[in-house]
């Protein structure tokens, strides 16, 4: 289900594109199976941790809030 996603398009904030589709499109740009496996695991875990499943939710999240949400307590 690959679709070319133009991240600069402002209309993405109003779409229901799944983060999983964005991740898969990104991974198509990688040549190494090991890189794809590693990136997929890291990206999926990151967005699950942030509880974000749609691109519109990511677009609505300000950078400072994303930084705060992504800090793992030590």
C-alpha cells in the first residue's frame, strides 16, 4: 500500500493517513534489510510510545510538546 507522501503538503493535517503507511514509504528508500528492520522497530515503538497512529495527530503536535512527550524518565 505504498503511496508517495509529500510531507510539505499542508493538506496532510486534514487527512487520515496512518503513521504505519508513512513508515513503510520511508522504509522503501532504504536498501539494507537490516536497516529496514531496525528502523521499522524503532519508529513503530516511538509512535506507539507517543500514542500517535495518524499523520494528522503528528502534524498537530508542536515540537516542544513532542520533545516533552518523548523524554523517557531516568
